[in-house]
C-alpha cells in the first residue's frame, strides 16, 4: 500500500511490524484526525478521540496565533482560571439540561452516554480541583496581605513626599491617618 499524505492513522498493524500509514480518519466522518476506519476510527471511542484531537489541534493553532504574555501575578491568574472553569461548567450544564435524554442508542443498538454529559463531568471535576487548590494555597489571605503591603508602600511614599515638601509633622500625621481611612474604604 502506498504511503498517504500525513497525518497518519498510526494504528498497530496485525500482520507485520509498524503502524498504519493511511490518512488519519480515512473512511470515517473525521478525516484528518484519529484512527482510520480499519483501526477503530468509526467506533464511538474512535470518534470521541478524533474529536478531542481536532479540538486540541484547533486550540494549538489559536494559541500560536496569540502571543501570550508571561504571568506576573500567579494568584490573580489562578483566580481568573477558576472563574473561567466555573463559567464553562455552567454553560455546559445548561446544554446538558436542554437535552431530552442523557443517553442514546448507537447504530449497533448499544446504549451510550451523550458526550455533553462526559464534558460536564470533566468541567465539574476540573473546577472543583481548582477551587480546592485555591483553598489550599490560602489565596484570599495572601491577596489581602499583598493589598496591605501595597497600601503601606503608598503611605510611606506619601509621607516622604509630604516631608520633602516641608509639611509640618502634625499635618503629615493627620494626612496619613486620612489616607489610611481612604485606602481601607476603597479596598
């Protein structure tokens, strides 16, 4: 058999060494991704695997399209990721709730769980793990400490600035007390 243009199926050959060199998804409805029809590509698991490969490839293409900046505030990034995971879980949950049934019967008569339910379970698991990680890291307390440190730095800088400007010590103390109250009010 002539070697086809990649990507390849990669399924194990039964009668000789090597892997299948047919085009990925050949003979299936997911050409270009996953196993060919000779190596399980038409099975429910083969179709799901191909869909996952397609999504990963599309995600990789999109990620390369954008130049992602380095993460400088890890705590904020983790909180943002948890928020997105919860939003994703909610959106998928709405799709599952809109289903008439969470199961279906395939062409061979076998009962199958809808992919949306599996995706919801994964989204719930990942969101749960992120929230547990945030709780373990005590992020809220750390963020509060960072905010307090920033406020203290602002107070010190303002105090030195007022002293350089020649403001009397009594007025500086009054200004610093007022600043502390304002910083607490806006935090």
